[in-house]
C-alpha cells in the first residue's frame, strides 16, 4: 500500500508538470524545454523558506508558485520578442545556467543539495501526500480546461494557429504568450513545492535535461493540445519504467534505457501518431 501511495504522489506531481507544460507548448505553441527549472525554483523556494525561515507550508508553496512565475519573465520577455524559435535555444541555456548558479550557492546547499526540509505530515504520510498531490493535479487540469475552453483560450489557440492573422485583428500576441508561459511556469513551481516537502531533500541533479525529456514525452505521447492527453501520458510514462524494474536489470543499464525509451516514444509518436493517444478536440463551427 505504501508503494502504491508513493506512486500516486508521483502521478499527481507529473500530471501537474505535464498539464502545465502542455498549456505552454500544446495550447500556446511556445517551444521551450526549460520546464524543470521552474519545477526546481518552486522546490528550492520551499526548501529555503521552510529550513531557513520556518514559513508555513501553504505559504511556502504559494511563494514557490510566484517565484517560478516571476522567473519565467526573465526567459520569456527577451526571447519571445525576437522569434518563437529563439525560445527553444534560450530555454536550454536558461535551464543549464540557472542550475549551475544553484550548484554554486552555498545557502541552498550547492551541488550537494538542500536537506533538512521539515516533515509536515505525521502518520499515513504517503497517503496524505498522495491525496494532496492528486487533489492539486485535479485543480490544475480543471483550471487548464476552463482556461482553454473560454474566450481567452480561443484567443490562445487562434494565436498559435495563425499569429499573423491574429495580429492583423489588432490583438496583442506577446501579452498572451507571456501570460500563459508565466502561468504554466507557476504551476510547475507548485509541483516543485510539493516535491520538496515530500522528499525533504532537493539537489540540482533532480532537474536536469532528462526531466525535460520525460515531461515532453508525457505531453507528446498523451496528446499535445489535449486537456486529458498529459494526464494519460503522465500515468503511462510513470508506469512503464516501473514495469521495467521487474526485469531486475543493473542500475547502470536502467538509467540509459529510460532515456532511450522516452526518446524513441517521442520519435515514434511524432511520425506515426502526432496527435498522441488523446487527440485534441475538433473545433465545432459556430459552437464552443
């Protein structure tokens, strides 16, 4: 039961990450792979506030949301003003650069990580975290659904599908891009905050490029631009490595094998089923 509960914690966290990333790349069409750095900023914010200042857990997680949201402006404001393609290049440097900075900051533990994050749950810890993680994931999915199905969501998709026509109508595409990038990054910060409280230890190695590949694979396999797609992708991509562990392969093979699986799945789906397992809902003329 403890094992199942710990898996459900991860399922909830990665549904938050995949759904928020889908808002950016699937609905907004903004190609970035820096999502794990906002996940990291939320985790480190919670770690520092709880360890150094003893801030209440709820306030720490909210702070993680806002730190990730504000940090997203440092990436989106310069890169989105030039061209959308620059966002991909800039995002790689942004993620790797910030991780290097974190590795050299003593007050966040440097390369060895930040430990001693307090345990905020006593008794049935895994079950409580599973409930919180899945509950927040449900809120995020419903929030994304409400956003993309409303008037603002139709503007987002119109901008993504034909930005020149969107601009010709006098709409401000830049504001929409920056807003959805900030919102998606803030959601990743919330996942980071929950992650920090659950594992009570964070290190820069937990937020490397492999995390980018994993979250991207969840979105692509599940269905980019579909509300439920990232949910399916997160569950599938978390269960698949667990199934492989029953093969009892050496740890030196397991890590690279997971990377090969994620990369192969992305390539296969992009060629054979680009819409993913859950295709985006078709637009109905004259309806919603």
